[in-house]
C-alpha cells in the first residue's frame, strides 16, 4: 500500500507534466481517508468515486474544448 507521501509525490509528478492526474488525485485522497481509519469515510468515498470521476472527466473535457 502506498503511503500518503508517496501518493502525493506521484500526484505532483504527474501534475508537473501537465498530463491528466485524475487517477493519482483519487489515490492520494484515498490514502488520506485510509489514514483516518474511519470506515464510514472510506465507504462514502468508495460510493461516490464513480460520480467524482465522471465530474472530473467532464471538467477536463470542458477545459480542453475551451482551450482550442
């Protein structure tokens, strides 16, 4: 399992390249939630994960379409 610091470093590395970082962002957030050891937070995150990803993808799509 990744530590919060490792997940953050991976997120930062991808962000510095300008590439999409949705996967790394979600992994970083998951590590923070897991560190709380609060099962309710983790379950809520898991339940919302698909919707969060959809919204983040929509935002990226809008950004790309307006940049042109």
